[in-house]
C-alpha cells in the first residue's frame, strides 16, 4: 500500500521536489523577470532561493526570528522583501544573494521595524521604491525611509491581506479580520470604500486582464469577484470548494 501511495505521489504531472527547509513552508514569491527563480519562506524564519530548472537551492537566509508572513519581489525583479512575526521587514538585493551562496551569512540591505505585528506585504507596480504592509493597520513604506510614509485604518482589528492594483497603481485593496474588504488610494489620506461580507476573506487577487475587478477567497468556502466601481454586490460567486479558501 505504501509503495502504491509513493508511486501516485511521484507520478506525472509531478515534476520534482524542492527539499531543504527544516520547517513547514508558509510563503512563496516568484521573480517577475526570471520564470525559473522563486523564493520560499518557512515557519522558522528561513528564506530559500530556488532554481526550478535544476531543482536546486541557490541560497539560504536566516531572515527572521519566527514565521515568514510576507514575501514579495520588486516589479523589476532586482530586490525582494520579507516580513515576519518579529515586526521586521527586510530588503534584499537578489543578485547579491545569488553571489553569496557559499554558506556566508547574508545581511539585508535595509530593515524596517513596524510598531504593529505584520501579515503580508505587496510591492507597488508604479514605483520601484514603494511597498505596503498589512497588520493592525495598512502601512505604506519607501525604501529610503525608516518609518512608514502613510498609514490607513478603518476600524479592523487586523488586516489580513493587502494588494496593489496592477493598472491603477495608486489603488490598494485589503481584507480584514472583521470581514471587511476595503479600497485605499495612496494619493489621499483616507480609505475610499468598505464592504462587509458574512465571513472573513483571507486571500485577495486583482484580475490582471481586467484590473477593475478583484476576487477574494472567503471562509464560507466561496470566492467572490467584485467590480471596484460597484462594491455593493458581488459580480460573481465561485462555488464548489468544500472548505475555507
């Protein structure tokens, strides 16, 4: 029976396993300019860079003291950011990490310390030095500043996810633990719109072909697609999951 299970696990379309982490993996990021380069982050704070074509680790970084909460490349693929349970956001240069793959400790180019616990982070599409973090509030950061340049909040105990719009680069959407979905415009100082769903949403993605639309994955086992111009009602409800999305 075990042999049969192993045959199924390693049968096609399974291509290979990337092994090397000593703890469970909790975050991924792919390089937008190199389809074979990805990053993975684990619960023990380790980040590994991988070459998918050769199925091997390129480098390993002990980035955070605890769990990796967010991992994202800059849009040009030159840098990547990580956020952790230790309230720190670290900035690394990807080429520097590739060059120091001999077991040498890799230090971040810069570190940013948040006042609040952090969840995920996302990078701006329009400015290569701006990124956003989710936590107790939404914070907008600049590579060259040690403190956030802007903060947004609208009553949520914690923000779970934050995502920049790929076309309207000043717009951000977030999901909160209070079941909220909120839109922000970083050109202003206040949030734009807020809706409440029946259950909280733990993931969010903008439509890359129609950037006025986005979809959230909800705890009620459904995905809800919205038009950001008409948030009052979902444009589409995607069903058939058996557990929370």
